[in-house]
C-alpha cells in the first residue's frame, strides 16, 4: 500500500532521493542512477571503534571480518554439531585472554587450534563470498571507521531479492566461526599499518586530540588487546549495536524504488530493534590552550601535521571548515595552492577537514624541501592562515569556490558509487538529506567577513602538531605468529541455502557491448586531426583531451616539461593570474605525461569551454621560461626522488617493475641527478611550444554538437598544416624467465611484500582472453578464489594474496603470470611453500568453477561502458589490433568452457614454471638457507631498481 511505504524527500533534490523508515526503525535510503543495470548496495551500522569495549579495542573491526563467516544457515554443514565446538572455543578464548603465564597460554592456544581444526571439518569457509559471486556481486567488502561499520556490495539489478535475503539472514544470525585464523589476518593488517609512518603519525595526533573520547584509540585496536580477544564481548556487542534502529540500507543504481522497498521490508522486517539502544556519552574534551608538539619516528620521509579540534560533521562549524579548506587548498587557486605549492616553498602542502560524527579536526599537512626544517614548514602554513585572519585574499575567491563546488556536485551526482557513500555518511554523521543537498547553497551565503571572524575566533595556539622524524623507531610492535593447523576448505561442499540461491530464477539482463561505430563518432578536424566524439546528454560537463601517442618512454624530459608547465605563466598572464582566471570559470587544464602517452586535458562547464580552450592554447604557445622556478623544481624533484627510496610501497612498485622487465624498465628510464641539474628552462618551454606540431588526436565528451567541436578546433587550435610523426610504443621488453632466481631488496618493517613473475614468451592472442579471465576468477582474484581460501582463510598466512595471468596490452609484448603476498616476515617460507603447492598442483573444485564462471557471465551481462570511457576502450582495442569489444568474445566463449579447460590451461601455462622471485623486507628476518632452495639469491641495491 502507498501509505505503508511513505518516505521523506527534499523538494528540488536533483538526485530525487527517498528515505524510508521501516516499522523496526531500519532506515532505507534510495537514489536511482541508470548508468548500468547494477545497484550499489551498502548496509551501514552506526557503530565503530568508538564503541569498542575498553578491554577489547579493535573489536568493531575484527567483528566486521567475522561477519563474512556465515550464519546458522550457510557457512556450515551442520550448525548444531558445529555449535558445540564453537562454544568450547569461546570458553577457551575467555580463559586465554586473562591468562598471563606464557606456557599456559601456549597450551590453551594449542587446544583452541585443535578444536578449531575439528570445527573446520563441519564449516564451509567463504560461503558468503560464494553467495555473492553466484548472484554476480562485485566489490564485496566492508570497512570500519571511528563511527561506522559498513558492508559493501555492487549487485545486478535483478538480484535485489536474493541480496536482501542473504543480508537479512547475515545480520540476524551471524555465527562466529574461523576465529583464530581470522585473527591472524587482523594481525597481518596490524603489521601492515605499523609499517606506515603516516598511520603512526595520525594515531599519535588523534590520541592527543582526544584524551577523553575513544576517537583517541586506533580503529585497528591496541596490540595487547588484539592478542587477548573475546568472542563473548563480540556477541554482546553485536546484540547491542547491530540492530535495525541503528542501521541503514543504502541503495544507488538502476532499480524500481517501489519494488525495492517491498523486498527490503519483506526480508529485513524480521530484525528485532533494541529499544534500549545506548547513546554513548563522553566527557567533553578539555580545551587546547597552548600548542602541543609531539614526534614520531620512522624510516619514511619527514612531514608535519597540525590539527585544530572542532565539533562534529553535522555542526555549523563543519560547514565553515569546508569553506576554509577550499580557501586554503582547492588544488588550483587556494592560498596554499598559489602561495606555497605554486611557489615551491615546501615540497608539498595540503589542508583538509576530517569530519567525524562527534568531533572534526581541521588538518594542515606539509613535507619539507631538502635542508628545510619542519618548524619552517609549519611557519609557512601559519603564514597562510594569518592571511585569512587579516582578510588578505581576493574578494571573488568565495564565488569561484562556489562555482567549482557546483561543478563538483554535478560530477558526483552522476556517479552511483559516490552517491551511495554520501547516503551512508549522512546516516552515520546525523546530517539531514536536506542539509546535504543544500550544502553548496548554504556555503554560498557565508560572507568573507564571517569566514575571517570564524578563523580569528577558532584558530590560535589551540593546536596539536605531530612531526614525523626520519629515524629508526626502536619500538617493536610486531605480533608474532602462533602455530596454526591449516583448516579444511570443504570447497566441494555447499549448504542448502547456497544451493537455493543458485537455483533461484531471475530474468536475465541482456549484455550490451560497446559498438565503436554507434557509441561514438570519428570526425576529422583541420590538419587531418582525428576527433573521437560522444555527446553528453546528461549535464553541462565537458572533457576535451588532446592525446599524443608518445611519452616518457620516447623522451625522458617530456614529463619534466609537463610538470614545469604547471608553474609557468605567459607573457600576458602570470601563473597565479592564469590559475585564478581558470578557477573562476570552473574549468581546469591538466598536462600529464605517462610512459606511452601525453594528455592535454581541459574539463569543466560546457558554457565556459571556449574560454578555457583559448587559455590553454595561449599557455602552450606562449609559456615563459623561469629559471628561478626551474631551480626550485629541480631541488624538489631530487628531494622527492630521495624520499621515494624511503617508502615501502614506492620501493615495491619499482621491484615489481624489475620482476617483469629486469633492470632496464619503465621506472629506471629516468634522468640522472646530473641530467636534471643540467636542464634549461628555455629547452623545456621549446618542447611545450612545439607539442601541437606533433601528431595527435582530440577526444571530446560534452554537450556541444560534433560540428561545433570541429569548428572550435579550426578556430582555436594552433597547429601546422602537416603534423610531424611521434615516437610511440613501449620499447622495454618483458624479461623471459629462464631459471628461478631470488632477488631481495631491503626495507625495515615487520611485514614483507613478495612478488613472483614468470614469462614464457606468450604474445597476445585474443583467443586466450576467455580462458585467462576464467582461470584468474577461479584461481587467483577475489574472495572466492582458491588463493584467498588457501592462503588467508585456511592457513592465515597473508593479509593480502593474489595470483593471475596478465595478458599483454599490445601486440609487441608478452603476457606473464604473477603471484603476490603481503605477510609478516616470520611467515615467508610457509607462505612461499603453500603458494607453490597450490600454483603447481591447483586444487580442483567443480563448485568453485561453477561460481567463478557464473560470476564472469553475470558481470559481463551487467557491465556498461559509459561517457568518455568508450574512447579509452576503443584505443585499448586498437593497441591489440581489434576493432570490436573483446568482452563479446569472452561472454560467448566462457559459457562453453569447462573445469577441464581451466585445468588444461594451468597445466600448459602455469605449472612448474621458472620465476623471478622478488622480496622486499628485513634481511635479518629471512631464512636465507630455505630461500636458496628456490634458486640463487641476488641482493639488489636501491640504486639499481630506481635507476638513480
């Protein structure tokens, strides 16, 4: 009935959101978006780490992990029989957590492990992931924050009923199983964060900002609490907080709201509310009356963060802080953008408002140049704040900010995944939808005088500053591995519940593949420039890209010239004037140089396109060299290069490239320090001035007609009659693997990164695409894969593990197989041994195959290529010699493939291969003798893998 499902809405809402409240208090937020026949379906609970019991911090987060373990109906073969063992495990953990004698603890854990092994014979690990894969879900995930725990799915539009049925059972009847192996995953995650200096810095910042509120406790929890968890506390926590009057279902995508609300009511109405739902009360934080400065140590590059504490996200102050952030730092024309980053006063600086439900923190972050102290960086930040306090900024900056926010809202409102996150945030933070929709309008009413008064009132010596110092931290935070018996995977077993879902009949969604002749137009502009054109019929946003099929592979100097341009003005306009003028019309110009391509992109509001294009043309033609700017740029480049050698992920990205190519690779294809210092500004601007004389395409997606774009190019584009050819392609050859070798690179952390690459010289063959997709889905990617089940679920050997065959992206290079692990150092050999076993002797399961196959088919049925993504798909197909969407072949062929085909592919292409094994970590923790059994060991210098 209409009355039963009444909903709240906001007049004039461009998203036409509906907000329902069911009888049990469950909130349901809905926004329709027709981009593709899929729905972003999030279930958000207004509970996070701030609700953790004081003696078991980290509980909100590890319970989020446990919510993937199933219920009384799925994830088990016989719940009554399993429950006896699970209850005993719970009892033992309660004893374990209060036992201090190490020998006794070891004995108790051994018993926990033994009973867990017996329980695993009855359990069916990963059945939730199988359920999601069987309905064609993708992006299965969850996250825990200070205020929120949110469960994330992206499902086909025809599977809302099955999704709701599964979720309702999950939230009503979840069972805590697989606890001790999942704890290993949590320990791995803890070690991962412990290796990130920025995490340490912000953990220290929040502990100082929030001494009374539990925001001062890290979401992951304290190590001593993670070592002593409580299943009993988890159950009590779930009963108290995971209730419908504390939850929201948020949907954004292609669905009928009237039908969807009936489905959600049918399944979720059985959830029982908590009439005594607590409201957390915290003692107010004491005012910060003087600056407090702290330091953290770590091997990564130095930085400083400065923070002021404010009320929460729904407060009037939060709105002011959003405006302040844009005045200070908006990426184009804020005070920090123009006065600090543009003038290269520091290596980098930024600002932002970190909004939480109960408090916010306004944060300024800065990284020093070479020879610059963190005190000097902080002083530069305060200088920009003082300018706001004295009203020393352009009167029209606020209007420009509002115009750009309107553009940003337009971009956000066409993105279903962004929309669903906004729905979740409003629910969690207590922001009314009316306030969310009117945010830009409310910001537009704030005057310069009001902002100046606000900053003067709230920004004084009431801040916390945390400096990250580049120095080894003597504190050892590692959590050592316990002895764990690998549990059963039972992958050939399935519950009646899973079989019911698989057998359910839904009307299939017909696939839509890109037709390059119908879904875009190819026009010709002056100088025979090819124009890829597609009209935007949704809104007034445009993107215009001048695309050159050449990049840093052909010329190492080109990316530096592109970077240099971002600091230059013309003979008529300084860079500051240029940035302000562009920002005022809500447009942007970006010049980006990658390995094989250079992009000159203008984007923004269609009504201002011509003006923005003319500005871009003038900049390219008349950019004025500035040696002082170049000197600063060189110094910052050299410092950034040095800092990269201090970052775990930076080093590993280079190591990955080494594994694929060897020492001569795209990442080592860089100028030496001497060559950088020798660069001349006039040489760089000459490159910029001449770029439009080279062959290029134009890509346009926007509201204008095709003829208008051809005319715009004729009128504004400064090009010769005949364009000169460019050097294109990737000249670096992927390395054929001959004999297994082990390469080590040093990084001082408790968690290592591992990659193994094998290249047998297989060139691109479109006929391989279907079987490669199926093999990867079955074996190595996603939570339903063999790798995830074996490495994480069964053995607790890695937080992150994946493997797969990579098809080449062009006709010149070869495909390769690679495997990846992130694990704690003392698990390396166990992880390598287990990985080798499943790679070479791949577990065979018809059930797992059926789910992997159906998942690919469903995903291809519901995938849609929209907006300017059509252009990039067309260009990718061209590189492979194709004139059609390869997904058509994959869709048709995958339906005919069998498990035997996957086994044959593994036998022919994966089994018993040679590998380049690359490991980044702390050498002293490695078992070198065991590593030698894989092959000769070579220790790499950072200079070798960085190229400088």
